[in-house]
C-alpha cells in the first residue's frame, strides 16, 4: 500500500523489540482542531464520570451498579433482579451496536470515548507534559543521568499518578456501593473495614500500574475490542487513513521545488505523525492493530501541510476504497443499513426501559400442596406471592380474582409495599365446585393499587 520497504511492523507490535522487550513510547503532545475537540469531549466525560455517583434523582444516585445487593440504578430509576431480562437485552444491544458501528465507522470509541484513552491521553500524559516536558524531552531525561532535576520531576509525577489512581478507585467503588458508603470508608479507620481497605489499595495499585507503566499496551495486548477489530474492518470502513496515492513518493521539501515535476508526493517525510502517535505506529504503513483512531496524526500532518502551503487531509478519516478509487464518503446502502440497525437497537432498548412495569408480582401455588375442601362444594388452594415495588411511592395493593368469580383471603391484614421494597407472603383462593373444570382450572388474578389494575397474573387452581 506504501512504498516503505520496511515491513517489520507486520511482524510485531511497536511496543516490543526483536527480543520481546518493551519499547517505551514517548509521544509528543499534538495540537490542532481534532485534539481540541477530543479535549472538550474528554472533559465532559470525566466530569460526568466523577460526578454521577454524587448526583441524586428522587433520592437515588444517578448511576449505581450494586452487585452485592443486586440493585442497579440508571438515571435515577431503580432496577432489580426481576429486570434481569432488560440487562441481558441491553448487553446484547451494546455488543451488536459496537460491531455494526465499528464495521462502518472504525475505532472512534477507542480514540474518543474509551476511559483508558481519556485518562491516559487527556490526564496522565498531560501531567507528564506539564512536569517532564515533551515526549522528546522525556526521552532525553530517561536516557540521561539521575540528576536532582530528573528525580524530583519523576517523584512528583508518580505521586500525582497515585493520587489520581486513588481517586479513580474510590469513584469506581461509589458506583458499586454508593457515594455515601464510600465517604464512610474514607473517614473511618482502615481497621474497621480491613477488607475494603485492602481492596482499595489493590485497585489503586492496579490503576497506577496501568496508567504509569502498562499504558498503551492495554489497547494492543489486553483489550478484546482491539483484538477482534481485524475481523470487523474492511476496505469500506471509515478510519484514520494515510492517502498514499497523494503522499508517495515521500521526500523532504526543498525550497522552490515543483514536487509534481520532481516525482514527489505531498508527504515531506517529517515524521510528525509518528512522533505524536500514542501507540507509536507509523500510519503511513496502513491500517494496523495498534491504531485507535485518535486523530493525533491528522492534527500533526495538517500543521505541516499548512506550513508548506499544501492541501490538508493527507491523513484523514476515510476508507481504503475511497483512497484507492479517489472518491469521497457517500451514504451507501451498506452504511445506511448498519447505521439504521444500530439506531433501531438503541431505540428498542430505550422503549423497553421506558415501558418497564412499576411493580413485579410473582404468584406460585405452594409446591406439593393439594386442594382443601373447606365446606360442601367449596375448595381452596394456597399460594405464595412476592411483590416488588420499583417506584418511589408507597403502594397499597390488593389481590383480586378476575376470572372466575371467587374469594381471595390474605394471611395478613394488608399489602402495603414501601418504595423500592418487596414483600412476600401467602394467601388462599376459594372456588365453588361448579366453577372448576376438572383437576386443573385456569384462573386470572388482578393486582390492584387502589382501584387501578396494574398487573394480571395467570395461574391454575387444583381441584378434585
């Protein structure tokens, strides 16, 4: 695809040398419209991430994923284990949406919205730029002697890294147990919650290791999304792509030369696109596993094109076929179909969440029980009930027979269900012999909140 004779990039990832040892990436900070846009997106997402557990809607956190108590809150709406089918549907929708979106639009998620990329490129690496200078300056310091200047900068950087990792750990814990519970952990002695303290230390260390040392290798070696993208991308997928037809043959710019007449392309071989790449690849070699579509190389290349008064977009978001055929992006039936499918899946999920029932009722006949003859021509069955109130209001419920006409007797005085709570108990249903149709009679029960029918339950009544 290019005129580059060095194809070593096809044999190993950039972060590993021939001996399998780590190649440290010293990426320079990009500048340009895409980096500015990514910064705005990153700031918004980080504010949301750190603030969401502390924002309450109707007395519930904006987001909560309490696996221990099996309680999940999405935008103030509580979901219980009875809503597990929605979780499964949601998970399937997310997976299918990622696949369809990636097939058409590439790894935009990786470069613009993935927490790993946002924290690494917009927080941790920026702290490095602030303390240790550009990527080139960091390389020089690391290869130099252990001077006082190098040591204090390194210690300050890692101290801040640990603090941020500690903050991320507590934020993640707030999503699991709630912000109020985390505050109690912080102000209490570690000995009071030794297991929690150990967990915090372990995860703080894990986050610190990822962002201080493992870094871009998470995307290249660990992340499953990055690993299976090769099976999703094709020549029509929109990706950050080098226009090899326009850029080749590469050669430095000489003053006053006519590059067309000299048989040279627009690529001046400055290497800026490589120096800003957070994963260390050369995008001019074509699409590679490590590319996360962060657009850093686009900003770097555009700045060089401006300097030499050449057209921008030598590296741009397009497809391989667009480059080869010299065409621009078009809304082909394939793109429209995948986009529509993704939108439809997300829309269907939103509808399912919106139409979720306010109460969840389970009624089962007591296992192993038979009918009881109460009076001459009158029979009873005993049932268990469990009712979950998913709303923020107290419910004064009742169970009535819709069909056939009969009597319901609760083993208790009332069915008052407090908000976000559940109750359970037993009740009897009594039917006359003439209402029975053999040994098993289908019956319909109605669950009422006051005079409002909120749910109907179909079950059976065992008779003689």
